C-alpha cells in the first residue's frame, strides 16, 4: 500500500472516529436534557442538565438545527427564561412544534389570547380547549366565539364527529352559564345528533329543557338517557324533577329512592331532595 493510500485511509478513519465521538457527545447531551423526564431510572439521567445545555449551545453556534433550538427553548422555558426560550423558538422552521413552543411562552407571560392563537395555528385541539376554559374565567362571550372558531377548524379538518360534538357541548355549557338556555339547547341538540350515545350531551339537553320549562322535551331526553346509561342516577332524578313539576309527587319520591339505590353518589340526588322539601 502506498504512503498516499495509507494517509487517505488514516484520514477516513479519523473522520469516522470524530463523527462517532461527536454523535456520542450529542447523545449524552440529549440524555442530560431529556432523560430525567423520559427515562428517570437510567444512568444517563444522572448527567447534569447544564452539560447538555453547553453542548447544545455549542452546536447552535457551529451547526444550528431544529432539534437543538427546540431543546434549548424547552429548557429555557422550563426554567422560567421566556426571553431565551423565544430567542431559540423563533429560529426554528415554521412547524406545529414551533407554534406550540411560542404558545407556551405566551402562556408563561400571561398572554392567554396570543397563546390561543398560536395553539390554533398548531392545530393543538387539547391545548385550544384549555385556552377556552382560561378565557371563560374572565370573558365568556369571547370564549364562546373562540370555541366556534375551534369547531369550524375541526369540521374543516374532518375530525371525528365526537370531537365536534364535544365542542358543541362546551359552547352549550358556556351559553347556559350566561342564562342563554335557548342557545345552549340548540348546541346540545347538535352535540347529541353527532354522538347520540354520549350521556353527557343527553343530560345537558334534558336539564336545560327542564330549566326552560319544556317538560315534554326534558322527560323524553331523561328517558333516552336512561336507555343509554341505565346506571345513571342523574337520569332518574331528572325524571323525578319533571314528575314533581307536573304535580306527581309520589312518582318523584319513587324516582328518588330508585336513584339512591342505583347510584347513591349521583349529583342530582341533592337537587331532587331539595325540591321535595
């Protein structure tokens, strides 16, 4: 073998060794950053996170990559440094992951509306519903409008009907909290039409029909609920409330006793007991 060939082989071996060492260091750095959450019992989880941060910061200066920016942004956010987290997140390519990080940064800063917009772009439905719940604490009409946008997006994405039904149920609950029973009932009807075997939607529709004074619809829905969820004491109590308002006290008492035997922890037992006093 010629000297030149031996030198060439040596160079190739050196490059391979360097690459292997570099990959090993990166693997250790990733373990230092993530192993405590992913595999807390593994030896690699005992590496100090600061080691992983230093390696990732070096990589970020030499050969920036999306997973490096992601790791540094996530670490900074977990330690309350939203400025650093944003610095790294905005350098990532446009993607749902980038939008999720920016949404979490906005949440950490108390910017709930902005966070919701980022979650919306990321199509993170669970996070969006949490955003609706946060907004509803101070702005129920705004939360209802935002829920409509989420529902339109779910329909556009052709999401499973159960998810769309759940969205109608959420907006129905919000409408009911404002005393807008007619709007709430309309939403519950749409939810039930999409998921006719979900007892939550049936119970909500039956209860609001009862509160609105439509005993015919309320009774029919409570009976439907009994067929769908035979073990539900709430459905029995609902029938008891309807019977009592219709002037059938003995029937209401009988429903109460059935509910207490079948489902003693049903929430509506207390309501029917108060009505019977």
